[in-house]
C-alpha cells in the first residue's frame, strides 16, 4: 500500500486557480503526473550520483595501476596549494 503525504508547492496564480477549479478526477490526474515527474527526477539524480561514483572509482583504480600512491597524491596536492 502506498501512503500519501500532502506537500505545498508554489505555482503561478493562473495555475493555482485552474487547479482549484478542477474536479476531483482532474485533480487526481494532475497529482499523479506531478508525483511521476518528481519520482523520475529523483531516480535520474540517483543514477547520476551512482555514475559519478563509478567513474571516480574507475579513475582511482587506473591511477593506482599507473603507480599513483597516497604519498605521491599528497605531494601533488601540496604543490597545487602553494
């Protein structure tokens, strides 16, 4: 069972008025579309974060294979600070 929670969002005045004038079926359709849009964005964001983590891991593994050690990395970072 899916539990629903009410949220408040800001929209242009004309959109708010149209929503208030909509019947219950129309409101339900709008709410379903908004929920789908928000869920899609959340999934896309999670996928982007996972892709970034994967890329960072691959870069780290390549660097280690090519001989980069924590000490060398620390020296490089110190050189770039000053």
